[in-house]
């Protein structure tokens, strides 16, 4: 199988490349980059006027399988990924049962490889059942190729257990991903604590609940030497703690979500359940601090925290709505609309943080268009104007605070290991 992508503007930060050039794909790999490539017996895709980048890699998603298929499964979730231009997703272990044994990991990998529309990396739990009491079979899961470990959705409250996990992972070189909210300080809140929560009468989660948790985990990373990755940083204080730890040479990395970069707690004003997330959407000063942290390298990856819920679970009163909403089909467009077209991030930064850097950080195959690498590719039309309409989403969890948003920019084709999985917004039959 050979495909020639012609005349696209190829943006690949791993090669410091931003130029109009052709890409020849053969047997699932990038065979050659160069201008004026021609080949008789191959399919040609005309990418004139489009941008061609390494496939987007989202290291924080919830595929909800096994056990929570009313919210999502690997097929619907990876379809959403392909539709959004995402070629690799990492799935969190807060499923039913929790992904805390190697057999569950093998099952997910097999299903994704057979029927998925994107590559799926698996994140195993740190503690059994994510209960924070005893370590899960981490060594066994490491042998089955988990990408990292996390009790996402919960903070590992016990410093002793988190330290034990950190010491353990240094023996097999896998990161710990921390969901950083002190559960006691955050227990009574439904949104960010601040002027907006006071105005609308909803109890808040103070940002210090996040800062304390991040500080402890930075100190444990420093003490053990383990790689600790802070998930969905949302507060100004927390990102400053990460910045200082990085300066001291601590093995710490961080990610920020598309929504924490583009929305504030004002999105909760009308008690919109779609805007309820953990950590909560915070105020403008926090958003600005996160944007600055992307630009100065404190933030390593931009993620979705794609967290779909069944419509009947999510479409309830604000306080009763579970945290999270779907993000895979809007992430690129929202970033382009709100941060690229406003000149806050350039394209190089966006592709680095949404593909190249996460690939490097978590040793994921992809994130580059170098010759010889896997042909996971996103083709985007930066000028395409469209309106977010969740009824057209592939994900099962339709709730999104971006409903009705007019966007500029969209993925128009996605290639997975050299094969089109999405073209013109429509998934290709498998
Ligand atoms: O909003 C969220 N939803 N944040 C999380 O960390 C977990 C997620 C979920 O699993 O629904």
C-alpha cells in the first residue's frame, strides 16, 4: 500500500520543518519526504492549502472500557479520536473493573488493535481498585506494556503509598501520573472557589486543594527520583510549583487540558452541567498562568481529558452531574480558534504539545514524520469554519461546553499506520 501526500505544508517540530513538501508512505511508514515526488502505482492525496503534521497524541482520555460502555467504548472513543485528528489515545484506568491487572490491559490492547480507529496506550492503576490502600500489580502491568500508572479521578491520599509506588516504578522506568486534588479540601466543592461560585451560590473547590497535592507529589518525585507527571494542571499556584521543581532538576512533567486553557469558571454561570469538570474550570488569572506555562516549557503536553458520560447521567442539575465531558472531536479546532488565531500559540507550539512532546515523554511510537517512522498523520484545514454540533459526534458522551461554538480550523484527514481512517470528517470503513 503506497500513498503520496502532495503539496501540503508539512509542519514537524521534530525536524524543525515547516515547508511545502510531499510525503511518500509505504507499508505503513514514512518512506520519503521531498519536493516534486512522483510515483505511478500509488494513491495520491492533494494536500495543497492544507497542513500536514505528525498524528496528534492525547495522553489523557477515558475510553470507559471495560464496564462503562454506556459512556464510551474503545470503538466509539477511537472513532471520536480519528474524527478529531488524533492517532493515539492513552486511556485512564478508572473503569469497571479498574484497569489494575495485566489481563485487562491485554484485553484492551487486543480490542484496540483489531477494531480501533486509533492506537490505544493503556494507563494502569497505581492502587488496587484505585482505592488508595495497596499497590496494584504494577510490575506485572509494566511487563504487559502499560504506558504509565495513575489513580486518575482520585488523588493517592497516602504519602506512604505514593512514595512506595514512586520507588517501585524507578525499577521499570514508567511514570506515575498524578490527579492532584487534596480530597478533603476539595470534598465540598462543585466548581472553582472564587467570585463566580460566590455569585451563583455553588460551594467551591479552592485552588489550594490542587496546589498542596502537586507540592507533595513534586517532593516525592524529588525524594525518589521517579518520573511524576502532573495531570490536568489547572491552577496558577500548582503550575508555579511544577516550574520551581523543574528548575531544581526534579523528574517532573505536566499537562494541561484544552478546556483549562480556553474556558473560565464563567462557563458555569448558567449552571451548565457540561462545564462541570475535575479539576474545575478556574478564573482568568489561572488560565493566563497556564498559557504562559505552555510557552515557557513548564507544560509538556496539551490533552483533552476526554471524559464522556451517558447523556442521562450528565444532563442533570449542575451539582449532580458527574465531572468531565468529551473533548476528542473539538480539541484541535478549539486550540486553533482560541489560541492560534489569537496569536497566543504558534503552530509549532501546538503540534509540539499535542504530538511530539507527549510521544517523547511517554516513549510512544509516533509524534514525528521522520523517514522510517510510523505513518500516523493528521491533515488539517486551518481555514475551515464550522460550528460545534454534538449531535454529529462519534463519541457517546455528547455533553460539551463548546456546543454551538464557531471554530476556525479542523482535521480533515487522519492516517493511522499509513491508512486513512478519516477523510473529510467522515470515518473510513474498516
Ligand atoms: O472531569 C473529570 N472526569 N476529571 C477526571 O479526572 C476524571 C474524569 C472522569 O473519569 O469522568
